[in-house]
C-alpha cells in the first residue's frame, strides 16, 4: 500500500491548472478590450439585451426611474447610441441615510449593431422602466431563405 503525506505529489500540473496556462489571461484581456470598445456595460450602466429576427433588431434596456424626456436614442451607421439621466431625489431634512445605493446621474451606452438598419423606421418605447427599441433591418440585411431545387 502506497500512502503519502503529500497527496499533491502524484498529481500532474494539468490537474491543478488549466491545460492552456494563458487562457484565463486571454479571457481577461478580451473582457478589458470589450469594456474599452463599449461591448460590455461598465459598472452602474443600464443592462441591455440585443436580439435579432429575420427582419428586425430588438434592444431591451432596463432604465428604472428615468422619464422618456430624459432619454435619447440615436442611430448612426451601424451603431446605436442610448443616453439618459436620472435626477437625484430631494433629500429630506432631518433624515440620516445609512446606505445610498440607487444610482443617479448620466449614462451613455454605445451598441455596435450586427446588421444594417433603417434609421428612419426605428421605434422606441418606455414602459414600466424598460426601454424597448425596435430597429427594422434594411432590405439588403434581411435574411431570405432560398429554396433548393433538386
């Protein structure tokens, strides 16, 4: 019977570490570059979903407490720009706050679009703190299924 007081002695380095030692470093660098180019939201930025159908792109963004007049949606080329501001509520005299976590101030999101869209037909709607943006694709970007004859 072979017992050892150091169980790690018989293990290989690949058991303890990733087989590719730089994979984690590469993932961190990709995330950093995505933050710098606007692909990922910075801390405190409204989160969004970007979905695509055959004829449209759909962006859904959480913007609780922000009024429609305090939001701006613009499309320039293949980039969607969404900005807004939430104002600080009036602090009441005599109250001592133990915690303030609700974010106030301005935000700016830049979203690269995966397909060409018609900027004149973009529709934005705010309901219950959720901003929904519908971006119809231009005809060249619409997916068309082609039947194969056989």
